[in-house]
C-alpha cells in the first residue's frame, strides 16, 4: 500500500504549524492516523507531537554560531536544508516502513527553497522513491491578500512552488477569522478572480507605464 505525504509550505507566519496542528486534531476526531515531521530547523514552538524533528539532525543556532561558517539566519537555514538533503537516510529511519502512513511535513518559510534551490525538489523525488504519494499545500495569509498587487505576489509564489516541485498542489488562504467584515467582503473577489478586473481596480496606483505593461503581462500569465 502506498503512503501519503503533504508538504505544508508558505511564507513565514502564514500559519503552517497551526494548519498541521488543526489537521492532527481533525484526523484524530475521524479516527485516522496522521503524523507530523518538522522540517524547519529554526522552529521554536509547535502545538503538535512530532514523529521526527530536523533539529535532532541539525539546528540553525549551531550553524550560525560556527566560526568557520559565519552564516546569518537565511544562509544558515539554507545550509541546514542542504545538509538535510545529503542525509535523507536519517529521515528514512525516522519514517520507518509502516504502511498506510499519512505524513504532514511542516516546511520552512524561505521562498528560495521552492524557487531556485533544489532541496525540496530532491525531497519530493526521495519520498516518491519510498512509495509516497506527495501533494503540496501552500498557505498565504489572507490579511496580506486584500490588495490586488499583494494577491498577485502571493499567487506567483504559490505558482513558482507548484512549477518547481511538479506535484499536485492546493492553495489555502489562512487567518480568515482575523479579517474585518469589510475585508471579508472584499476578499470574495479573490476566490475566483478575474485578473484583468483586479488590475483595473488598482490602475490608479500604477504610476509607470512600463510597470502597467509588466503587471498586465503577469496577469495574463496567472
């Protein structure tokens, strides 16, 4: 029997750990087995039990404190993930070989991991070799999506992750409960958007003719 995996992705603060904790509670209510793997070496707190934690393999604080490396936060995180990619046997031992597993992977928020670095793509390929069926869940904070430009930026980030990883993907707008009544009404137009209409709504904010042309081309792509 195949096993199943969700890669829970999205910018920092978009609600990835909260999503994982909620999914665990939901599956427990349905008497379904689900496990969570933390892949964020900079994580500090999460409200769910983990079957594996990347910080057992490598911690970002140790990398940043290493005088021979001299990495900052972003460079340190990339180093941790590349080290992880070279030690997939650690993850294989943590996952074991139990059938019918459903695993949530709580991933880091740095967008470069899903655009021009191969780490997450290699993880997907490795999971598929272990007979996992993998899908992506990309989260975007709805509070930053109530303006047309921010919405376009968010969906481009989600699109780049989907293209890079080449897996089925579901995009989720999170933190809807934190929106004002007015914002909730405004955000309905983003659920099934007409990109050119969104562009027209924001035309007054576009001062540069070249930027208008670029934005229109982006809307056509989306």
